[in-house]
């Protein structure tokens, strides 16, 4: 009976050491990943399009780049919109994506929730 008790305590102790490490791994987004989509803004990403914003407000321009920059000038944040999965990601490093406003990009970085910690950005073809 004592042997079983020792085994259970060892298992419990090991679990208490491993579980926090697994939780930390889960929060860190499993390391560096690649994301693709359009650099949009937090005003236009809910609809996945700039069309409604440009139709409502004439000063927003007539293309994705101009609309995105105008929305950011109004206080919006740059976001990444994945057209394939209709997923919206926040971007921690706004300055790294600013020059790609309205363009399709590939972002390399880590994910926590729906927020990307950007390492690198490349424009797609």
C-alpha cells in the first residue's frame, strides 16, 4: 500500500511541474508562424471590405490603400485580414505593417489569442 501512495505522489508532483509549462506553451502561440492576408484597419475589417466605408465617406479614397490609411488617421489600428478564413488579427507592431496598408502580405511572428507579435512582413506578389 505504501508503494502505491509514493507512486501517486510522484505522478502528482510531475504533473504540477509539467502543467504550467504546457499552459505557457499554449499562451505563446506555439512559436513562430506565418500569416497571410491584407493589411486593413479596425474600421473596415468587421465587414472584410473597404467598400462600405468608402461609400459612406467620400474622403476615404477609392482604393484599399487610401482607405486603410485614412481610417488609421482617424484613430483606427492596422489589422491583418485573412480573406480565406475570414479571420482578423490584431498587430502589435503597427509601424512594421504601416507601409503595407491595403496590400496583401505574409507576416512572420508569434500569436497570442488573435494578436500577432510581428517579426517580419513581406508583400505578396
